[in-house]
C-alpha cells in the first residue's frame, strides 16, 4: 500500500490499481507494485488449490485473482470507505472532516478497479467490505488467510487477530523490509558471512532474523505531516511472535524481491500453521 496522499494519486481518474495486472484484451495495466512474476513465491509457496482463502486486504484485487487462478476459492475483504482508514493524527495536520471524503473517493476508485478486473477475468471471488479490525463472522471458516498492509493499521495485532479468527489451517502475513536495515550490519555481520553463497541472496535478512529480534518501529515523525503514511515498521520476527500468540505455532519466513513504485524492494511472507485454537476476545 502506498504512502502517497490519495488526493495526489489521480482521483480524477475512475480507477486506481494498487497492483499491476494483466487483463484479457486490455494487456498490462500498471499499478504501484508488481507481483506477477512467480506469484506463488510471494505467499511462501503455500498450497492454494482446493482451499477456501480469505484475502484480508484485497485492494484492487490482484492477489485475490492470482490465488483464484491457482485453484483457490477466494473471499476478498477490504475497507468499506475512508472512515475505516487509520490516519496518523498529526497535531498540525488537516482535520478528519477534510480527509475522510478524499479517502472515500480514493477507496471507491480502488473498489471500481477491483470490479473492473473481476469482470474482465470472469472471477467468482466474493468481495466484502468493512473494518479491517472487525471482520464479520458471517464470512465463515477459511482454510487460509493472506493478510497484508498491517503497517498501515494503527493496531496491527488487533487486525491480524480479527482476520485469523476464521482460519482453520494456514496464515500468510506479508510485509516489506525497510530500504535501510534496522540493525547495524557492521556490528552484526562479517564480510565473509555475507559473501558466502551458501547463505543465498537474502543472507543479510536471514542473519537479522537469526541474530536479533528487531524492534517494532513507530514511523510517524513530527513535522512530516503525511496522515496517509505507514504507522509501523514490522519485522518478520515480530509477526512470528504475533502468530504464536494467536495459535500458529509452526512458522517460517520467505523473502523475495519485487518492484514497488519503480524501485526493487525486499518483501517477506511469514507462513504459519495453526497448532492451537484461539477463542480469546480482543
């Protein structure tokens, strides 16, 4: 999800694509992030065929439709409008009464993009809208949930718990590593370790995962004034701990590189298997 002001993101246009997608007869429609190449790796190569899947932040729909193409029955869930966005309440920022109408229009453009792609692909996915922190029980049990955009939610653990209450088997939580490491590579890494091909292309990220629990970082800073910016920098090890608390005791982390807003970024997928039911209210 972009940190850009929706008012500057082309609200005069009818559609807003968050993800690049290929549509029959229309070619490639560009979005902010491109996950098309080896999409299964973006979700940690989990099995999708024959499973009922919740896409807990569907946005313009690429993830939902890509999972459907891999054999899943998909329920797409997204915000119902601007009132469900968690805006950073900067003391010198614009009031919510000014921002919410902009977000209503922006969210409507995302929803229209979803419906446009849905029709073009002949999708059978069901779209439901509401509050990301209060997914309705009426969705029913799902085998797997994909949860993204937690960095843009004021209470990411609550949103994660809300989505995973419905999950019987597998959770996939996606996120993005920062451009600069949150740890000091000079303190944690020797050049020989990083240069060893046995550790693969993501040796630096894997070392961070092995050596330290990176802190959950609060990103807004006074003077920035961008109420649409992300709230959190969420390292994958924090997601692992959240999943363990919720009842997903077996976890693994997968890393991959993708273009985001024109720059290559390292993304992660934390895959968890439910090992214990969690009936706790929150």
